[in-house]
């Protein structure tokens, strides 16, 4: 049940990363601290559709 998700920067709304997750085990939205090339710093990235 692995599904492909896209991660979006919460500051600049740039879609930088893609990842996979198991939606049966983790039904809530994923949020990770990643480096954003546009902001040039580490920012929280949230899962979008």
C-alpha cells in the first residue's frame, strides 16, 4: 500500500520533494523538516495531494 506523495514548503509553497508512505499505517498528513532551495534554509514541508 505504498503511495507516492509530494512535499511542499510551508513558507514559499514550492513543491520540492516526493516520497512514499503507507497510508494504512499513517493516515494523517506527513510533515518533515527539509532543505528548500528557494528559501535557502531548512523549513517544514507538508504532504499535499
